[in-house]
C-alpha cells in the first residue's frame, strides 16, 4: 500500500503539472484555462507533499511534510471552486476571497501549530500517519463546503447547458466525483476508520478528465495530446533528475560545500525549477511540439500544407470555374472527405448554386439565401459543425440541422466571405470513421474560404470597373463621333448651300460630287471605326505606308492650309511601314494636323512641319516616329498634363460651339495609338509652338 501511495502521488504530481501547462499554453488569456491551470498546480503541490510524506525516513520529517500536506490540501477545493465559477461564467469574488482567507489562516495554523496536526503514529501499514488536532473538524468543514458547492453548481449548469458545454460539464462532473471520492479515502485513517487510501490513484483521473474537457473537447487532437503529455513528462523527469544526481555525486566525493538535502526534496525542487524554465523557454517548447506533430501527425501535416498552398493558389487564379473545381478536389484530398461541394452566388443572385463538387454528393443543387442554414452561417461568419449545432440547439432548429445531416450528409460548412459580402460556403461531408474535424482543419478551411471570397470580390470589382470604363468609353466615342462628323458634314452643307444660291455649272457639279463622295466615304469610315471601338472589336490590320497617310491628310486639309496661309513641310522619308488600320491612322494624323492648323490661324509666317523617321535603339525593336509641329502659340503648361483627357481643350466655350470641336480629338487619337501598340508624346513652349510625336512599331 505504501508503494501504491508513493507511485500514485508521483503520477498525480506529474500529470497535474503537465496538464496545467498544456491547458494554459492552449489559451493563455482564457479565464477558465488560467483557473484550471492554477487548480491543477495546487493538486500537484498536494501530491508532491504526499510523496515526500510517504517517503520520509523518520517521524520528525514525516510530521513536517504531513503539516505541509494539510496546508496544501485545503487550497485545492477553493481553487477548484474558482475554476468552476469561471467555467460557468460566474465570479462571486467575495466567496473566493473568503475562501482564500480561510486557506491562509488554516495553512499558517497547520505549519506553525499543532491545532490541525498533533503528531504522527503507526496506523495500519503506515508508520507515520497524522493525528488530527483540535481544529481539524473546522478544517474538514471548510474542505467539504468548498468541494460540494462547486459540484452542485456543476450539476445545475449541466441541466441548463446544451451541446458542447453540456458534454464538457459532463466530463468535469465525472472527474470531480471520481477525483474527490478517491482523495477522500485519505481521511478515514485520521479517525481510525480502517479504510486505506485506496482511491488515491483516482486523483489523476480527476485532473485528466477536467483538463480534457477544457482542451476544447470536440476539436482536440487526442493523439497529439497524449504524445505531448508523455513527452513533457519524460523531459521533465530527465531534466529534474540531473540536479539531484549531480548533488549526490558531489556528496559522494565528500565535497564540503554540498548542503545535506534529501534526494526527494531536491528532486521535487528540481521538477519545479525545470517546469518554470521550460515555460520560460518558448523556443524549446516549439521545437518539441514541431517534432511531436511531425511524428504523430505526419500525414495530417502534409494535408494541411496542401490546404495552405491551395489558399495561395486561389489568390492568383483567373478562371473561376477552374478555381472552384481545384478547391473541391484539394479539400477532398487534404481532409480525406468523400463529399465536398462549393456553393456561391453573384451579386445579382439570391440563391447559392453548386459550382463544383467531389464524390457521391448528396447535397442540394442550390441553397436559398433565406434558408436557416445560410442565415446561420452568414451570421456566425465562421465554420459550423452541424453535429455541434444539433447538440447545442433545441426545438425546430435542432431538428432542422439533424435532418440536414441525415438527408444530405453535411457535417461542416465554412463561409466564403470577401469584403463583408457573403458569397456562399464550402460544404463537407463526414470524415472516414466519423473522425472529428480539428480546430486547425477548420481554421485552414476558413482561410481558403476567405481567399475564395477575396478572389470573387476582386473579380466583381473588375467587372464593375470594366462596365464603368465601357460606359465612359461609349459616351466619349459617341461624343467623338459627333466631333469627327462635323467637318465632312460642314463641307457637304456648304456646297449644298452654294448650289441653291447659284446656278451650278458642270465643273461645280463635278467638284461637288467629288467632295460629297470623299466626305461620305469618310463619314462611313468614321462610323465603322467608332462602332468597332465601342464594341471592342478588332479592326483589320495591314502594312500601312505612313508617308501615303500623311499625303492624304494634307490633301484633305488643303482648303484650311490655303485659308491660314501655312507653309507645309512634308517628310522626305518614304517606304516606312507600320502594322495598322489605314482609316484609323488617317484619323489620328488628320486630328493632329487640324489642331495644328487651328493653332496657326491668324499667326504671321505660319509653318506646319510633318516629320517621319525610323529610330533604332540597341536591344529594343525599331520604331517609326511621326511628328506634327507648328509654330503656333503653344499650350498652357497647366493644361499640358491633361491634354489627352476627354473634353480637354484650349478653346474657349464660345469657340467650342463653332467649328473647333469639344476637346475629344486628342482623346480619340490616344486610344487609336494605344490600340496600335504605339505611344504619343507632346512638347510645347508658350509662344513658340507645339510638337506631337507618335511612335509605332516598325513593320
């Protein structure tokens, strides 16, 4: 029996210390976790004194440790009462303060007087069993009052609780009953009742059961928990044994500086110091956890790496349908789930449609937005385990989710959210053998859902931006169409008026016919080109001789040249070809030349120079540069950066109502140049003139 008590007290000590640390590290700032860790440490303190008492070599040392044992034991029920209150979401600070006050008084009396422990004597097989003092009944009253009260609170809380909380409280109640009944067997011999402390070993079940409930009962990887518990215990034992071994070795060598400390006190001191150091060196703990995870969860870690890489791929995916298929396939592979479905909707839809699925999918083809399932998922904003909902909810909602699990085989749903817009969900069936989805699995799936949502949101914004740009472009081109049609219509209108005023001769009719045919063809070409841009169609591209285009432009604007009296210099270069559309290139340079002639109107010695040259740069493709220069008044420097924006013009409002247009010509020019993979630049000096340079790839 003595060996049993020694062994179980050692096990209780190590189990309590390790579980206290694991629960605390799991969620340091959780009030229930912190309270449990403190409670477990009080149990470890009591178990350590119990061990030292049972291994004491004489009555004097046994009395010393039995008094420490009594002082430590009274701390346990108060710490447990505090933990239960935290677990149930309550505080009761006055009762807690009163309890710790009683603990302090009784602990001091136990250590410094014989009012609680008078001495030790032979009882049964135990040579040094404590003898109770005069105040020991008060001690027992406080002990059982703070033990029975939390047990009653747990039972009441269990009756009110649902789902996971109910399951957790069930473990806590079971652990409390087993642990305290086992520990209570230590009190019988105090009053000569011949019942040995046979339940001392159940104290570990009590601590382990409560700790397991705290470590998120449904989402905990129990294999990893067991591995950590075993590894931490072994490491603490090895490290804690080093100092006593060193001290014993020095004592064996008769080193005079070694204090005469017993092995077991030194051992438990080493355990405490090792635990503290272990907690203060997080890098050591991280390395051990990584090693354990790799050994215990090797396959699962590889699967999680697949989910992490999937989240990265989603952000760069360009094909929505392919992205949905890849997500469904990768999730099924990573979590070994036979049934995976992805439901999404657009901003114009109310129902969520199944976009991709894997396995024998029993899920519905669509999920209405108003359904209880989607409303619950949307409001939660996190992954939902339907098994948890079935245990947590009551009434019709519980029956609803139970029916979903039974009919459609759904087990886990993860939301797809992007920028606060709820796009849908990833629906998973049960895992093989109905194994649990861990909290890490759910977190990774939530990250995948967020990446899908961000991708869908980005595409939605791109579509909106594209539609906005298209509307702006259509408006610009519509206005540009009116701008471009003005000149040929004006010429036709002018000749028509002359025909009405004067009797036409044959020569005038021929001239009028030629002008009409030329301008009507130009109108038709302009309409075709603008329509092509508005519909984003590709116009026909061929090899175009730029010099021929410039000569045609000069012929078209010759009446304006004669009116302004401008001297025109044509380029000497011939035979330079670019790949483009003849009509659109004609439109570009006609705009530039007309703008130049308008700037020369009223200037003395007006000059218009058209330049054409080939430019070659090392390591870059050859370019054809076309320049249009005038010696007009130039462009206002404040206006120059916006010269290619729609409706930007140097003309006054009154002038714009006339023949000078609406500031759309250069905007259209830039669009055409960019469509031809070219660039356009402008330089201007007020009072000295302006030069436009257009660059095209040499064909």
